C-alpha cells in the first residue's frame, strides 16, 4: 500500500480531457511537463476514490489469471433490453428436469453398471421419460488415453426412476474416430 501512496504522489494531479487523472509522472510542483496550476486538478477525495479503485483492480488481477480483463462491452456485444423477445422459448421446468436427471444419473450410474463413472454424454426426453447415455471406465490403462470406456444407455421414467440400461459400445478413450462423422 505504501508503494501505491508514493505512486499517487509521483503522479500528475491534473485531469485529462476525458476527466481521468493524468498518468504522467509529476514534477516538484505536482504536475507533469504538460500541465500546470491552470489545469483542472484531482481533489483529495477524488484521489482517494481513484486510489481505492486502483487497489481493488490490482487485487482482482492478482486473484485472477494475472492478466487484466476488460468488462466493458463494445457496441456490437451490447444487447438492447428493449429488443429482447420476452416470449423466448425457455422452458425452465424442462431445464430443471434435465438437471435433476443428470444428477440422478451421475450419482447412480457407477453403482448401477458396476464400473467407475466417467461422464454423462447425452440426456434426452422420450415418450416414457428420459434416456441418458453415460460413459464408464471398464478398464484402466497407462497412459489414460488407452483406458477402455463403455457407453451405456440408461432408461428412466418422468420421475427419474431407473427402468433399465444396456451397453451401446466400447472404445479406447483416445479413439475419437468412431464418433466423428
């Protein structure tokens, strides 16, 4: 924090045309080579606010990836709230249903099939309930790209009760050619 204080003292106290504090180093009078007493300056409260904002930004950068990230959107990215269709097709009950089925499948697939659960690769509604496709590790290998995975289809009713399962196929983890179309 002491370093930030000396940086503030060494920074020009004039405001730029955009209303931001000048970032140039200050000379003995507190202004840079381009500014003087006739220019608008940063008040003590503004300097304290700016210092707090800069320390918050620095803390966020240190906590994150270290690279500063801009949160401002360019005009092309911004969405006008008035132009959003309020009647968009979003069925929150169906989304919640898929999430509930996913959780059920994740928690029971390993026990049901008797193998180590690896992933849920598909969940789809059916006439009678739900169909989920999961991947389980049927044989571990070193390196893990040589693991043998099994793809299983699990049938569930509307309430998430499992009614059956079957193996669809087996493949090596590193073999993606079978799924590329």
